[in-house]
């Protein structure tokens, strides 16, 4: 009697509950849930997950190494350009100092020539000095 009561209970309450569904019976969802739970705990799934994790980590390391190499190359290029710009700036600075020195000397020479001209113009005797006379080609 107890076996018949259990069978009747299963047929009347459990079977309709397991086969109830809109498009799929409920037992399909239960089987899928058990499969997913069992698949998560299986050693094959864990081995696959580990292999995928190692593969992704290896790819990430390769990408980071490639990025690091590119950053080193870019740093070397920018350091070279900075050295080149520094050399150009030093050359321009030296040229500016040389030009300023030349202009100072030129100003001093101009003042000296003006002073000599003033001395010559200040002479009232009308005589030409010997050095100027010797420099004339058609005497």
C-alpha cells in the first residue's frame, strides 16, 4: 500500500509539476541545472578553465612586453630628439654670443675710426700725413 501511495503521489503531484512549462517541461530545466552544476565541478572543466586562464595570461604578458619594447623604442627616439634639440640650442647660443662679441668689437672699432677721423678733421694745417699719402695709388 505504501508503494502504491507513493506512486499515486508521484503521478498526481510530482509528474504534473515536472512536466509543467510554457515551451519546455520543467524537467529539462532541472536536467540543465544539474548538468551545469556537475560541469563546474568536473576535473575536465577545471583543466580547461586553467588552460584558458594560462593562455589569456600568456597573451596579456606578450602584449605587455610588446608595449614595453615600443615604449623603450619611443623613449630612445625622444631622447635622441631632445639631445639634438639641445645641441641646436647650444649652437645657437654660442652663435649669439659670438655675434654679440663681434658687434661689441665692431662698435669699438667704429668709435676708434670716428675718433681718428675727428682728429684728422680737427687738423687745420691742411697737410696729409705720410701714411695716407703712401696709400694713394696715383700720387
